[in-house]
């Protein structure tokens, strides 16, 4: 299994590139997507990447 790599793409509106380095499987995702799923058929695993704005972050240990 993997290692998996997540990269920012170059350009004004940057998308994401997600891939499995071991099996040289890569997929590029368009800008503006907040969640993407990448599947490597050789590993038989799906990796889900979610993007969060640092201003939206909160401590999940905090209770209301």
C-alpha cells in the first residue's frame, strides 16, 4: 500500500493532485473542490481528502 502524496497544482486557481507513488497512479482535481476521493486499483484503497479553511477550524474536544 501507498505512500500517497497530495500536492497543490501551480497556477492562479490551484487544484489538487493526489496519487500513489508506489504504483504511479495520479489524479488531478479541479480548483474549488473541498473534498475529493482518490482510488488506487493496485492498493485497493480509496483516500479521501477534505480541505478546510484555517478560519473554520475549531477544537473538536470543545463541547457546547
